[in-house]
C-alpha cells in the first residue's frame, strides 16, 4: 500500500518536476507521513470546542440579522419608490384627464379660484409624503452605516 502510494506521488510530481526531483519530493512526503504517524493525534479540549461552536452560532445569527435588515431596507426603499411613482402617475393622470371645457372655464374664472386652498392641500400632501420618504432614506443610510461599523 505504501509502495503504491509512493509510486502515485512520483507520477504526480513527474508532471511538474524533473524525474529526480519528483522522486525526492515523493520520498519527503512519505517520510513526513511516517514522522506524523509516530505521535498520537491531539485531543481538543471540550471547553474550547464549546467556545468555538458558540462563536460560530453567534456569527451565523449576526449575519442572518444583517441580511434580513438589508432585505427589509431594500423592500422599504422599493415600496417608497412605488409610492412616489404612483403619486406622480396619478397626478399626471388627473392633469391629463381634465376636459378642455374645464381649461376654458378656468381661464375665464377669476384669479381667486386659482389661489384656493384645494391646490395648497394637494401640494401639502405631496410635500408631506416626500418628507416622509426622505426621513426613511436617512434612517436607512444611518442603519447601513451602523452595520458597516460592526
């Protein structure tokens, strides 16, 4: 068995080295195995194994939390983008669906109609939503920067 293993090593090294160096490398590996086999395998301490397992479990849990947080932040950003696009599309749809009579009637109406509270309410709603989205983006960037520190 050892002779067969030695021959296999020589063949393997022959692909990369000169024949003499291949034989010498195979002999070195065989001697190294013999030296290692003279000693017993070390038995690790149970406390050390327990500590390593605990660290691995903690690390895996931390990575899972980080991935879940990143996915949540991405989903939140996507939802905010969808909301913004929906509001913009609805506003555009409302503007485009006004009939020409409304436009003609509006041009003939006094300036007080254009300065009504209705337009201000719509502008306030849009600005409130925009402010909320910006606040969410700031929170997301803050959370991401906190994660990078750990």
